[in-house]
C-alpha cells in the first residue's frame, strides 16, 4: 500500500502543479481584463483542483438512445404540464407583456422555462466559475469554456449576481433560462427595470431574456413551430434534411398529409425523430433548436407549449 502511494504521489503532485500553473496564467489574463485580483481569489478559492464530478459528467455518454416519445414523456410529463399551466396563469400578465414586446409565443417561453429549470424549481447546484475553470482546463472545448469563464468573472464584477448565487448546471449554464455567460451578455434583458439583468432571481428578467434570445435568433411572430404530418409509404429519406425546405402545398403534392389550416405557402422541412411522429417543422422549430441543438428538445418544447396553453 505504501509503495503504491509513493508511486502515485509524484503524478498527483505534477497534476497539482500543472493546475496551479494554469490558474496563475488564467489569473493574469482575468486581471488584465479588468477584474480585481481579490475577486479572482475569492471565486477560485474552492478550486484547489479540477472538479472531478464536472470532469466525469463531461466525459459520460448516455448508455442508450431514447426514442423521441420516451424522451418527451420523461421531460414533459403530466406534472410538469400541470405546474406549467399554474405558472402560466400566475405570470400571465408578464408573459403577455413579453410576447407583445418581442413577438415570441408566450406558451413557448413558458415551456422552455419549464424544461430548463422546472419553472425555477431547480437551477443547478454547481458553482459556475469553478465548473467553467475545470472545463477550460480539461475538455475538448478549452477555448470555448475559457471565453465563458472570463465572461463569468465580469458578470460577478458588474454586480449582476453574487458568487454565492452564481450556481448552475455542471457545464456553466445558470439562472431560470440556463444561459451560459456569453448568452447572458448577448441576450439577457432588464425587463423589470431595476438596473440589473437578473436571470437568477427575477422572473420578469428571465422570461424577457428567453424571448429576446428567440427573437434574436430568428423567431417568426405569428407562425407555428411545427405540425404533425403523415408521410406516404414511398417517401424518400433524401427529403429529410435541414436544407430541404418546401411549401406546405409542395409537400402535399408529394403525398404528405398536412393538417388543414396550414397556409399553403408556409415553408418547412420534414423532421422524423426516432420513434416519434413526423413533423413539418417551420422556421420557429429551427429557432428553438438554437437554444438546444436537438430535434428532441425542439419537438418537446413545442409540444409542451401546446399542452400548457391547451391548444
């Protein structure tokens, strides 16, 4: 046992030295960007080594792929829909105001809020700065996470959130909308007018920020997100990709059964998630995917939005 410990200790000392040297280099960059050294030291005080849990989560992969309908039923279950209806009723005035200002469907805003943090019920428990530091030090996207990390220091330094409240999920997203630091910089809004873009504690700011994100990424006001369709038996898979977009009339001419009420000129693409129904997905479906680049996620957001608003 002792010999094993002796063999292991030089490696761990080397690892600590590498981490300490990396932190010292990071501190020079962060301080040069205008952050006080004392803030850096406080934020990184607990980061004596890379966070093992963050590293494990970053490297872990799902054991198997869920079908779309299983994913949807697990994420948008009856309880989350029921709570969503209660939250929508409680914050209807704010949601309606946000929809008028940004032109984004309030039901979709509520659905994203529900899927990301269970309507603020669980916003994560990982300290954002140490988590991002781990990923900036040891991941396959070091430059990306270093950029997020430096922006995170500036969020705290500007007084937007305290270090104690700056917690989120393991990859650095935080607040009601689960924004990464650069998303906060680009899309967060001070909707309640108190001088802070407080996505961590202010529900109006959080809902307005979700809407601003979607509008900024191409949301089309007044258009649907998608409709379920039936494909003909001889439908070629070559038509199922992100680039093939046709009008509803053109898809109908190819034998696709499109529900009534869809404008014949409205353009969309066919999406066929594993184990789920086929969709004619419109531009707003693709905009939802900018929030999370997954057809499962976008399909679940849209479906739960419809359930929350009973449409």
